[in-house]
C-alpha cells in the first residue's frame, strides 16, 4: 500500500523538491506550509510519515512535533526534521521535541529516501 | 519526462520565491529600523535569509550561498538575543539585503556577478557585527575574506555545506562496500524515550540486516512485573550478531537517530573472541535464522508482557507491541513553541491565510478580453432589441436586462481577479530611496501607507516608472542637504511620504516631501527664459508650480536620473496621462511639496454616460459626473462678454460647449435645447459640459488610442458601442482645464 | 517588420498598387494586412487634416489616414467607392484611405528610379522612388514616413 508522507515547509522551493524526490520514489505526498497548517492537515487527512522544516512562521517545526505528539494517536508516526543544523545540541533539541530522525538541508535525494525508509516500515 | 525538466521548473519556482523572500526581508528590516524588534519580526527576517540559503544550496549557487550564510549567521545571533539589534546593525543589514538581492539577480542570470569588493566589504561588516570584539574580520583583500568564509563553512557549528542536488543519483545502483567481512556484536537497550519518538526497534534491526547477515536475540530478563513497570524506562535488550563488510561508521549510522535514547554498544566480535560466555545475550539462538522473524520475536515479547488494561506506562514503553492503541481523538494541544517568545508589544494576530491558487496571467488576460467582448455583444444585442421596437415589458427585453446585470457581475468578478495591491510597486521604493539618498548625500526616511490599496494589474505595472521619477525628484530637488536643513531648523533627516488611497472611484498616489518646496522665482525665470510664458504673465502660485510639467521646461535642473540623464516632468506627466491619469503638484515654500497622481482603477472598463454632441456619440466617465441638468436661459450668464457660466447650486461654474471644444462644430450649441452635465475634476473644480442629449448610462470597454495612434487632447480613450461604431471617451479634466485657461479658441481646427 | 522591403534572393519585391485621383502609388505588400471598404469614421478632435478618425476593426480601434490629404493632393470626400488598406506600420495597425486598389506587381530593385525634381517637395518626402509599368508611372511609397513618430501637440 502506498505510504503517505506529509511534508511541511514554508518554502515552496523546498516543498517542490521534496515532492519531486518522494513521489519519484513512489510515495504519495501531501503538503503543508507551516506548523499550524501541518497539524490541521495531519488531523484532516492523516499521514504515515511526516517531514517537517524547523524555521516556519506561525508555528515552527518543534512546535508542530510537540503538538502532534500530544495526541497519543500520533505517537507512532515517524517525524523527520529538515535542518541545516546538524550539531549535537540541535539534534537533541529535535529529539526532545519528539522527532524520530533528521535530514540535513540541502538534502541529497538519495539520503532523503534512505532516511524515510529507515524510519518507516 | 527527463529528470532535469521538473528540476529546472523548481529552479524557476526558487527564483520566484526569492522575489517574495526579498520583499519579506526588506519589510522586516524596515520594521526593525523603525523600532519594531519583536521576536516575530526578527524571526521572519531570519527565515527569509534562511530559505534563500537553503534553496540556493540545493542548486549549487555558491556565491549566493556564501553571502546568505554570513547574513543568516548574524540574524541567528540577533534572534537568539546574543547580539543587539541596534541602529548600526539594522542599517548594515539593509545594505546587506541589497547585496543579497544583487547576488540573486546574478545567480539567475539577470545581472552581472556582484562586484567582489562590494560583497566582501559587506561580508566583513556582517562578520564584525557577528563576532563582536573577538577578532573582527578586516576588510582586507577579497581572496582572504573568501578563504576565511570557506574555512568557516567547513567547520561552522551548523555543519552546513552546500550540496548541489543530484537527482540522477536516485537511480544509481547502491555501491557495495569492500568485500572484507567482519563480525560485530551490537547490543541495544532502548529507553522509553526512543519509542515516544516513533522509532521502532524492528526498523533498526531491519536496517542492520541490510548491512549484512544478522542474528538477533532478545533478552527479556530485565522485564519487571507489570506493576513495577516504570514509564520511561525500556527493559528489553536486543543483541545482534552482524557479519558485514561495511565500516563501523555505517553501523553506528543506523543508530544515528536513537543514539542518546538507548544504551548502545558496538564491538567487533573478534575483539571479544575471549569475552566471557556469560554475556547477557547468548551468541545465537534457535530463533536466529538468516532471515530472522521479528514478528515471532515481538509476539514472544508480547506474550511475556501482560497487556490487559491499556495501562499508560506500558503504552509508553511498548507502543508498537500492543495492538490496541485507542486513538482517542483528544484535541491536539498546540503548545506555545519555545522559539516564539511573547512579544512585548502585542503583534496583531494574522488572519487565517486565504486559500489562493496560482494562475497563468495569460489566462486571466484572455478571460478579461472575452468578458469585454461579452459586454460589447450584450450592448449591441440590447440596441438591436430596442431598435426592433419590442416593448420594454416584453419577455425579451426583461430577459436582456437580467442579462446585463449578470454580465456586469461577471465583469466585476473578473476584474477583481486582476486587482492587485500596489504593494508590489511600493516594495521597490525603499531601496531606490536608499540609493538616491546615498548618491545625493541626503538623509532620507521613507514612510509608506496604503500598500494594500488595490488596483488593476494593468495600472500597477505602469505606476513604477512615474513613482520612481517623482521619488527621485523629491529627494534630489525637494529635500535640502542635511546642513541646509539643520540651518533651517529642521531635522537633518528628511521625510518622504508615499501614500496610496482610493478617492472617488480612482486611485490616488501622493508623494510628499518636507523639503524646501518649489522655488517659484526660479521656476518662473526658467519658464520665461524658455519662452513658455510671457515676461509679464500673471500667474497664481499653483500655476507657477505646475509650469514644471510643460514640455520644454525640463532640463537637468528639474529631474536627474541617478545616472545623470535628465528626465523631464513633462515625460512623467505624459506617461501618466496615457494611462488616463492626472498629475498635479502643490507646494509650500520652506515646508515641502506634494505630487498627487490619480489614475483610473482599471484600464479596461469604465462606467460612462453616453451623450451626443454634433451628431457625435461621446462617453463621459460617470465618476467625474456630479449632476446633469437642463439649462434654462436665465441660469446662463456671460463673464467678460463671452465666457459662459451657468448657475449650479448657488455657485457659477464654467459652461463648456463640448461640440465646439472638440471641434465638431463651429457654431455654438443652443443651450436651451441642450443638456448640461456638471463634472468635477481631480482638484475638485467644477464645470458644466454642454451636450445635445444624453443617451443613457452604460459600462463600456476601454480601448486605448495609443495602441495604434497616439494620445489626443481632450480624449481619454475610445470604446465600441452597441452599433459597432467607435465612440470617444472624454477626458473631463483636460476639457475643464482647457476651458478655464482659454475661454474661446478661434483658431480651433475642425476635425475633418 | 518596419523595413517593408524583404530581401529575396532575386531582389524582387511584391507590391500592391493603388490610386488616388489620377496618380498611382504602390507599397510593399508585406505591410498590408487587409483591404476593406470605407466605413464612416469617428472623428478625433484637433487632429491634423489627414486624420479622418477611427473605426472599429473587429474590436480594435483603427486610425484612418486619408493618403490623398497626407500627400498634399486634392482632398476627396469619402464615398462608398473608397478603399481602406489596413497596414502594419511601426508596430501599429493603421488604415490608409485611398480611391481604389489596382493590382499586385512584381518589381526588381534595379527598375526603381530616383524621384524626379519636378515632383513637389511634399509628396517627395514620402516617395522612395518611381518606376514605369505599361506606360504608367507609379510612385513607391515609404510607409514609415506616413505615420510620424510623435505628432507635435496641437496648439
């Protein structure tokens, strides 16, 4: 069954690139433009995996993950954060918020797919 | 479709997005400049630069990435509160945003690469602000600076390195490692936290299995009774025997995400060759097969764990193992993200974003044209029905009236699609102001208002040029130098105001400065020396001010292009007039001047009153009309013997014989049998236009005369009426202005 | 497209000939888009005498230039016999009012002779050259000169 990935990023360029890489790998991709939109879309449509940016208006990536995890139903949905910040402290921050893993921006499409496969059955 | 096509398309999207980001960037910086340094504003600026950098990295636009990176670094310091947001910083950031824009333009091939010295200089300033007193980078030769940046890039705390996209790699076969096999033992004991983040042991194990052959054992010995189960602690230990040729880094990589949320041990099996056999996990178990059965393992684990009532702690530890996670739709609580601090000054909550779609402009234009034709056809149909003698109450006539209403509604809706706020034009102005200020050595602050005022796209695009000219003029000629201003008791910094607003069905743009105003003596003198007015001409202050619009007046003394070319105000006026607009100036010596620009809201459609004069059908714009009346002989008087005026509401307004003014007739219209339409121009001055008759009111599609011919005085544009004939749309302002200047025009040339 | 003399390998041009009064003229056929009969034009105020006004050409506003007046020849009242040549000049669509259109001619460059001095200066400014055909003299018109770039504003 095709898995659905929710991609959240305020940059249209990023959304398009994620769409290109992920749909090319056979995933169904739905999009949101910031944390609030992400929470709404997730609750309206559901997703198997979430990929989210950190820096976004209205509600950032961390806020999104925390909000998402607050609902027990979402506990098992893997979330990957897109980040240009790959030092240990930032990773911990992501983990603390509830991220399953991360992808470093700008991302290599191959690594992106690998990361997705790593966290999703 | 080849891989590069969609990729190139995304590149286009990226540059479009850059335009928006630059706009946001500038808006944010200007807000910061005027004191609004709340977290939301600063973060918005950071995000803008961050997004530019991110996208640029994906496309390998190195120069842009490097510059954006330094910019972003400083912004990060500011948003984290580690660096202040003072005046010097903001002004540097503003200049940096200009250079960033130039880098973007160069990256998209629209401009030459940015001058290295200029870019490096700004990089140096940004770095100086970022690193404070600790070793500010000096503005030394360019090469050093760039080398320094590159070193930074390699080692910076973000670990950011531009990686150009390579979609082709997606299809590349996976490289296999060197064939040398190695045995490893991996011990994994997840903490509860790992599961909370939706990491699954099963997936980790599967990942390991990809590296080579694995044998997995599960140790449940640490699993306590249900009662003693601690919520946060994991109690399962997995041991994996892995045979692989992959390096240790690859193995560790598998656990990259979960490293700190588990107890992890990776050792070479050969190192442990003599390790004790009492290691918690036995070497291999019957369960282990080349393809181990996770399901069986998990089932076994599950069987060991009694999961009757969904106890919360159990759930926390083994969410994937229990089949019953009741997805109770608890309301999702949106916790306030720590990143967004409560702003000291309340930032107005943004209204929920309207859903928008992107549409090809061509399609909108085509739609508008077709709707325009629809309006014409509908009018023609109505005409023919009237001519055919059908009663107005007949079904056909009534149906036609309904049709007219519908058509009008369609037209309004379609026009609204193309309505755009003037913001897009306003946004280019701050940078222009900065540049002109720098070139002329003046200190300027630009204050804008009404950016959201909407106008048809066709008008918005044509606003930029005249606005630019007038702003340049205001700064170059309107404002005094800082020294002069101080001497005059003004603040050294001059203020230029740019405002847009709707007024009586038109859009009005005002550009005012608090400079010295128009030097009327000088203007008068120039006009006389160019033979534009007689030496002894008596002119009101207003009239003198407006002399600058006369063709032939302009020299390098009026408006200077920043590159030194002279652009006359008459050219500006002409370009405004070709849009059906008006421009005027009001000046207060010592205090400043205000240019007022008024334009129709759309260049496409007009509500008009259809009139006849000397057998010619004309259209007068409804927005200019105050009232129509039938003149009585006793209401008409003549000033000075021949200038006709008519009484209107306790005042006398000039009476203009349109047929004669347009040259359609040499004999005056008989006022008593005609109709007078009182109109008001931009300045609020009134006049009465005398026509033969009024035909009715209609919405007409505007056809420009300039397309195939040129501007004609007294005529704003043309339209095609129901009978297929062309009717001229009157330029009411020009008519009234003409009449006020010269009452009679004996040399009038008859239109043939 | 403003240069209406397309160069072909053999330097031959295709021209369309028309008549105003007794005189014959021709222009490059590439610039002429269509021929139509005269329809009454809406006059424009304060325009030069040769500007007859504007007409509706399938939704576009087309200015009509009376070539007879433009060339300084006798002014003639437009009757149904008169013909409008819709031409593309300098990026604009313009209607040229003439008496009649006659035929289409092939012409080689070397057949064009310079305009003799007897012709009045006024007409000369529009004429590129003259040539003979079947005993008739035709003047080759420079279309670009018919529509001035910027008209001086009327008084």
